[in-house]
C-alpha cells in the first residue's frame, strides 16, 4: 500500500475516534454506534426518525434496536417524542440537537 494511503487512513480513523469521543460514544459497542449514527443520518435526511426507520435502515433486529435506544435514553443521548397524530408512533430526537 502506498504510504500516502496509510497516512490518510490513519487520519480518518483518528477523526472517527474524535467524533465518537465528542458524541460520548466511546463506551458503546459498534452496533450501538451504528444505531446512533442511523438515527442521526435519518433525522438529517428526512427531518424525522422513528424506531421502525432505524430497524429498517440499520438491518438490526427490533430487540437490538430497542435495547440500544433504551440505553441512549437512559444516558440522555436520545429523547423519545410521542406523535400527536398517532399515539402509537414514537419519534427519536438526538438530545444534543
């Protein structure tokens, strides 16, 4: 591999680690991080995100997604907002947004 490629890769990995640190994601596993980033990406692209969106987009099981979201909620990283239109639907909001 070219030396420049390795340097760029190391730089990208350092940026990702810094992002995880800045978002308080360092203690979470890779699955939980992917779920968090899925929520952020969905909110960015569509303006909203519900639990079904996360399940469908991430490819993780309902149980895995619920556990991660509960963990994020317990740590004040994600807020659950009940829909006014449909009381069965819950939207996710990033606590820092």
